[in-house]
């Protein structure tokens, strides 16, 4: 029953908002489809809007820098940014920062129509398919996914690219047959690359929904600042702001599905810094 008091407490955070900024926000962003994209040198996307709302509610100046996905974490480790806009959790990243979940995500298999078969799992793709899988450098995948990726790698059927834009452009030009991507990513590229009739999306059993969110730097932000930012982000989950922001990009129903059960599971999964 602890979750209800938490929801009410976090939902009240914006109303109690800090009068002064605890620390400037230097956010790092990379190509994540509708979650984070760059057009005409301007950075936008659902996760970026979440960060901008965080800055507004805490009265903090915000600077957003754009990097290739793999380089983003090098910049974070070197202290050049103190916040990542949208990331999955890992033990390595936990050593560098404090994870604050605000959304869920899962990777689906995006397959070219030139591949005639359908697959319910990556294991079926390995055993019964011949398609090559394009993966993006710097993206975390579940252990069950990586097991099948290593089997594909052993067959010479894995190619690594720098970002999702390259993966989908290769698919559009028929130089790639498959990739793994969440809905917020493939929704953008299937439309922008004109791939709606050239590719289809298949959920795969190895890829369950996982939490995604912000990483707050342990070195770049004081504990008190991280506490304010974490509580503000969780307040945005509790009051429905995150679901509404994502809904503007992927549709209201999909936005709610990315923050299931009104955010209760996301908030209960949060682990405050010791």
C-alpha cells in the first residue's frame, strides 16, 4: 500500500517547486527517434521535452548537447554533462550516476518485407532466418537479446552502425534487412524514411519492457540537487505529465502504455541514493 502515499507525495512536488535552482542542467542527447532527435540544428523529442519541463519546474538553466550515442557516455563519464535525457539502466552506468526512471520501453524486431518469414523470437530468426541484424553502437540490450545476438554474430549476421538514422536509411535503400528498435524510434523512421510499406514490426519474446529515464551525475551534481531533480521527475510521472508528453509524439493511448498503471510501477522501482 506504500505506493499511494508515494504517488501523492511526488505529484505534489511541482506545486512545492524550488524557488532557486539547485544546479544548472547540462543534458546530453543522441538519436533516439521520437524520444530525441535533431532537425535544423534544433534538438527535440519526448525525452527532451521531459528534461525541459524538469528545468522549468526547478527554475534551472538548461543546456543540451548532441552526441553520437556511444560518445554521449564518454562525455558523461568525463563530467562534461550531468544529465542524460533517456537511458536504460545498467550496473556500469549506476557507478557514474543515479538512475531516475520515468518511462518504459521495449525493443521490437523491425524486418524488411524482403524477408518473407515472420518470427516470434530472435531465436527463431537465428535458427530459421538468414537476415542480417543492424545494431546501434552504445545501445543497451537485455541479456536474453544479447545471447541471440552472439549467435547471429557467430554466423556473420550482425552489423554495427553509429545511430538509428543510419540503420533505417540502410533499410530504405535495401542494404539492411533488420534492426531492433523501440516504438518511439521506429515510429519516426518508418514514416520519415518512407518504410511503412517496406518493413514490418514484430515483438520478440526475448525483449521485455524495461525502465528508461534520466541519469543524474554523481560527480556533477550534489546529493541535494539530485534529490530535487529526482523528486521533480517522479512528480511528472505521478501527475501524468510524462504520459501526456510522450502522447504528443506517439498518440495518447501509446503514451499511456509507456507509463503503465499511472506510473505506479515506475515510481515504486525508483531507488533513492543512499
